[in-house]
C-alpha cells in the first residue's frame, strides 16, 4: 500500500471551469495548447510547485467542465459543469494539462526551470452522483436506465488517450466512485455497484456476466473508490449495493470478473486499486468518532484496505473545513482549524494515518501484529509497557507493511517504534 501521507502524494483538484477564462473552440488546436492565454493555470502551477517542493507527488483530478464543453440541451436545473461533458472537449483540455505538467514546459515564475512533471492523473470525481455528472438516468420506455456509467466511460477513455499520449507511463485513475446511492433506479444518486457494473460492461448486480450491448471497454490503470467511513471499519454497508470498508469485495469481485470476461479491453493484469477519499468526522455527535476511537478506526481501516489490495490511500481533508459543506459542518480533517481558519492542532487521525498499528489475538498464546510505518530506521521494534517503562518484545526489519505474530498470553499495552518515531499505544486483552 502506498499511503498518500506526507511525504507521498497530494490530490490537487483541477476545476476545468475555473481555469477556462473565455469561451474556447474545443475543435481548434488552441484548446490543446498549454500556453493558451484563455487558460489561467496560475493556481495549479503554484499547487504543483508547492507539493513537489514539500516532497509530495501531485495527483491531478480533473472535474467541472465549462459551459462550452457540455453537451447541448443542458437541463436548466443541472449543476455547474456536470451536464454530459463532451469527450472530445475533455481530450483537448486533458492534453493541454498533460503537456503543461509533462516536465518540459517552462515555468513562468522560475526562469530557466520547467514546471514539475505530474505522473498521477484522475478523471473526474464521484460520477455516480448528480453533484458531479448529470444526467444519471434516462427513460427507456416505462423504466429508467443508467446513463452516467456509459457516458463516463467515454469521458474516461478520451482523458486516457490524452494523458498517455504525453507520457505512456503516466498513471490514469478512474474517478473515485461514491459509496452510497438510492436503492431505486431513476431516483437521484446511483449506487456504486449499479454504476460499477455498467461502467465495467457487466450486467446489473448481482450478475458478474459481461453485457454484450456494451460498445467500448473502459481504459484505466487504477480503479478508485470512496468507501463509507462513518463508523467502525468492521461494519458493512446496510445496502447490498453500497460499499463500506468492511465489504471491499463488492469492488474487487466485479473488477476481477471484468478482467476475466475480457471487458477491460486489452488489459491482462488486474488494475490497481486506489482509495482517493477517506475520512472520519471527529467529535461527540452520533455520526462522529470520539478521540478514544480515532486511532483504532483508522488503523483498522488501513489494515482492511491493505488486505483487499488497495495500493494508495488519500485523506479527504487536510484540516477541518471552516464552513459548511452540504449544509453541515464536516470536522473530518487530519488537523483542527483555528477560529481564523488557520491549520491548528494535529488529531489522533493523523497519527494513525502516518503510523497505523493493529494488534489482535490469534489464539490464547499468539498475537497478530500489523503496522505500516511510512519511513524511519531499518528496524521496527514492538514494545510493551511496564511499571518501569517500555520493554522490548520483538523486532523485525522495517518494511512498508509489516505483518507478524508474537507469543504473548497476558493482556498488554503495546506500541511500535521505528527509530525516533512511535505509534500510538494499543491495548490487547488476555485470552
């Protein structure tokens, strides 16, 4: 697992609508020109510079199209930049962005230097929600049929073509699929499984058979999703069509079926799995996680995702958003925020995200130890608390992800140490 924790990677949203200053003819060569004066890349330039200067690897996420790039006959109540963005316009703009951040474009602020290269790319966000892509459904006779999966597949394939044309080793991820939807077809948000099956050219769930009417295979390197993370990571989603951390197999099974059925085009290896939006809200309210559970929930969630084969995880918010999102406060950042809006104190969430530790009892005399220290000394040491301080229990060569067993019959308070870095302490009961 590549944890998108400092210093690893940093998601940077690229609002296509905000960058486009004036109407652009998307069929003209100027649309693919990274120096086109009708684009204002200054904000993204600064973000990419800042991320790379800090040792982070940027992940650019394209979303929200300008009006000129939308399909005709836009529904008057459609959200800004969401109404069936035209694939050819996406390809033109993605080509401009990929060229600008291809490593050879002169940095307008640093004479003699080029803008940093970006390798990680993501096409759109949560395309199974009308907040980001409309329409979700279309009427087919007396029933509703899914529209967004097939249209998004066209958007993604156009994006993939553009990004790969600049550097073949660029990594293209799908939009992160939102974790929940409405259980009835045609009723707003599409459930992740309904969307995923149609997007992967499979028949509606629970079938894993290919859909012979699917005209084109999706092209991507990584499948991204956003599992529910509102409580205990061992608790599955209530609906069989929604996805929580505890039931990631709902994602891996259709992906494996699509590969086996040949509906992923010429792909012969399983695509990577990414989680590009993970968060727990902190606090005392029912939907939030109190301080004493934060370390355990995040550590256990990371362990579950690793066992499912997830390679990269990014946290949703660096700090608590200072205002309202969707009409309510969302204290889901890794840092608290001050009254003035500045980044404040670290939360226990961050400690778990940087250095998770899970210790469970395998049997009466054996403990199972899982940890993912991001960096540090070459030796990882498991320590037990005693009246005289912390005592050595076991040690192993440090790995990106460590999974071992140790003999211990009694209850104990344990922690992992890698050089000067230590995990939080966790308690394990006796048999």
